[in-house]
C-alpha cells in the first residue's frame, strides 16, 4: 500500500506508551509536517507547544486530568488556536514576497490590500461591536448576493482558527506515525489551568487539543477499530 495511506490506516489513538527518545530531528520533522498543512488564507493561525522535559510533562499531564496517554507519553504537544497572530503573519508573508523576484509589484500590492481587508474584517472590536455592525451589513448584502459570512465575532474567529489547527494536528499525527511513533489526540484537559500554565491569553488563544506522542507500549492491546459505514458518512451527488 502507498506509504501515506498506510500511515493513515495504521494510526490509532494509543492509550499507553513506553519510554522512547524522540530526537531533535524527528521533533523538527513532525512539527514541520504540522505547519505544512493547508490553512485558511494561509494564515496558519496556531502555535504548537512541544512539552518534552520530564518536569513540564508531569505538570501538563496532570492538567490533562492524569490521563494515561498523557502520563506515559514521551512528549506532549499542545495545539493552540492563535487569533492574535494574524497581523504578524500577513506582515511576515508580505516581507517574504518582497524578498522574492517571482512576485510583481502589482501582486504584492494585491496581497497588501487583501491583508488590510482581512484585518478590518477579522477585528471584532470592543464587546464585539464592530462584529455586530459588520454582521448586519453582511446579512443585508446576502439577501441579494451569493456570498459567505466571514468569521466576525471572537467565537467565530476561534472556530475558524480551530479548523486550520485541526488539519495541522492531523498532519502532525500522520508524520509521527510514518516515523514509527504513535499518538493520542486529547481534548480531556483543564483548558483554563493549561492556558494559565502556558501563559496564554483567553483573548487570543484557545487550546484545541493536546497530542500525546510516544511509542505504543508492548503491553497495550488496541481495541478493534470501529467506523460508521461509508454510506453513513458520505453522500455522493
Ligand atoms: C478531538 C479529539 C479528542 C479526543 N480526546 C481524547 C481524550 O481526551 N482522551 C483519549 O483517550 N482519547 C481521545 N481521543 C481519541 C479518540 O477517542 C479516538 O480517536 C477514537 O476513539 C477512535 O479511535 P482510533 O483513533 O484509535 O481509531 C480524542 C480524539 C479526538 C479527535
């Protein structure tokens, strides 16, 4: 079978790991695979916290309610949706475009304009006031024009950023699998305390999941994998 497909089909949420060293090179490959995932407007609205030292891992595992995968993992990755990174990201992409010869002045100006519109659109304002006004305008426009509703309120922005973060998480897990490691995604954690532990701000950050990484323990027996039948999850038009 194709190697990528094999990794996808082999991946399981492993509940007990045995100690294994994850080299810096492996760590980099795993994290690089994560950030190569597609993201909305290529905004990459996330930050990954790699928790690898014994002391930090124990503290984070405790905040994952002492779940076995967290306690036994070689590393924990906290995937954070970061809506405070948008301006810096577009600025950084702009600088990258300016350094390259492939982009004409017109293309750069185009990107600059789009980024500016994005910044205005994605700014909820104090108490969501700007978001409410923009929502009303979009709602009216949508009565006669086919269009999508952009994420306007803070909770919409987090939902929007969570989509891209989740895709990066899946990339990360498949990359780990191809490198002979195993993973367990977890949403069982104390978000408030974990945010505080990592020094995150509720205004800009939301923890999407924590991924335990390690090698499956030889004593751990996986339950059979169940999935809904294809026809229950797919509609072919
Ligand atoms: C968003 C998300 C949250 C999850 N949270 C937990 C968790 O907190 N603890 C856990 O043991 N497994 C967790 N899982 C793993 C699922 O239980 C597991 O993926 C599912 O049962 C299917 O098993 P499989 O991945 O081995 O096929 C989570 C999975 C996802 C995608």
